[in-house]
C-alpha cells in the first residue's frame, strides 16, 4: 500500500485532486451532451471495442513513458517484494488511465446512447481488462525481448487477437462478460509471475544533445530521437496506413475536391510536435545556447515538414492508384499544408510549451494538439473551393 500510495500521489497529486477533477469533467461532459439531446445508434461491440482498445493503448503508453525510470528510481532502490511492486505499479497506472482518459470517453458514449445496466457494467469490465491485459502483454513482450522467450510474445499476440474476435463475433452479452472476466483472471495470473523490473526499464532512452559541427546536426538529432522512441515511430507508421485508406473514405464524396482534407487530417502527428514539451532537459539546453531561436526552430520545422511530406506522399500515391488525377496543384497543396502545419506546430512548442504534465500520455492527448489540424482543415476547405 505504501508503494501504491507513493506512485498514486505522483500521478494524481498530493491530495489525489486530479481524480476529483477528472470525475467533475466526466459529469460535465455527460450532462452537456445529454442536455443537447444528441442521440446516436451505436452497436454494443463498438462500445466494448473502444473501452478495451482505447484503454489498453493508453495503458501501454503510460507504462512506456520516458519519465517512469526517474519517477520510480527511489522505490526500486529500496527492498521490495516482486509481486507487491508489480501490482502497485500496475494499479497506479491503471487508475490513472481509467480516471483521466477512459472515463471521459465512456461518459460521451453513455450520453449519446441509452445503454442497459449490464452493457454499462461490461463496458467498465472491458476497460479494466484493457488495463490489466496491456500490463500483462507489456511484461510478456519485454521479457521475450530480453530473455529470448518468443513463445510468450506469441501467446500475447494470440491473446490480443482472441479478445478482438470475441468483441465482434460473440453476440451474447453474458458470454462476452465471461470472456472478459476470464481475460482479467488470466492477466492477474500472468502478472503474478512477471518481473517487476520490466516496468522500471520501460523508460525510453533519450539521446544526448551533442554539440556537433555541421549544418544538419539538429535535424539528425531529431531524426535519431524519432527512430529511438518506438512509440513516436509507430504513430508515424500508423498515419501512413491511414493515408493509404483515406482515398477510399474521402473518394465517396462527390461534387467537391476532398483531397486537401486528407492532408489536414494527416498532420495530426502529435508525438513529433511535442518534442520540447516532453523533454524539459532538451528545452532548457536549447533555450540556454545562443542563437537557437533561429537555428533550432528552423531545423525542427524542416524535420516536421519532412515527416509530414513522407506521410502525404503515401496518401498521394494511394489516391493516384485508387482514383487518379494527382497533378502539380495537388502536390503543391500537400507541400503548402505540410509546411504551414510545421511552422504552426513549432511556434506553439516554442512560445506555448505544455507544462505540469505527469506522464507522456497527457501530452499525447492534450487539447492543444487539435489547434493546428483545425486550422489546416480551414485551409484545406479554402483550397478545395
């Protein structure tokens, strides 16, 4: 309990004030949307999938955040029982994920559709299962990578696929609830044998900011930073996949040029737009060194522009294969939106960095990330007209 209390205070505040703020936010969201009388038809499988996948993704990010080693260094220096440390870490991050991220999303789902008590209970069970299953998968994957026990990674993959298949193909809600609780039980059994140090080593190694000669040293540093942080790299790869499917979705709209809207959507690459906010040491070093306003910001802008154009290139190629008609004007629109997005993103990071965050998941889901994409959507609308 002492370990759990120490971690919880670091995540929620000294008096757990963040829990109350999150619950108040959920209540306000629910009442506001419900009072607006917004009603949507939502299948139970979508509710269960969101509760499971969204929560598992946030839990994975929370366990993999780069500040965990510093946050838990003192705890791991003291004598501890392996199971107590494991369940304290998992419980603290699970509570943080549920209260600050999952519950507001579920509040929106509950506000726009009328659900039965059993469906609500199963949704909360899916959310809890997402937290514990993600922690179990995380331990399995890390142990497989460090100890060459690849069968554990295969088991984690089959387990994940099994949960997803049960959500879509099991129609009886009682049967699905049994599957959820079976997965919860399996997660607990897996965590009982997990090594507590896999969560301590979850911190992503950061690259030192070296003073190297050469015009492109800062750009190369940012590129290495992106490659080293697998979460950031996977988010960019995911956007490339989205870019491959966007022509199918946007091509259904007739009578209007929808291609520029795809460029605006694909600029929502949050991780590469928060590199100063997520690394206070880097920000301090950059601001202290002379002449960095122009030198660093220019390289940072070119870095974001390069990543945006790489994603846009996939989108343009997919559009040409699917619908054709990609010409000079479309390429110019891609360049314009990618460059403008990079300039605005760097400006926000330099003049309005995000402060007072607990884990990197707070940065990934900060409302500030929507400012640039919304402006780009307006610009895309002007180009489309």
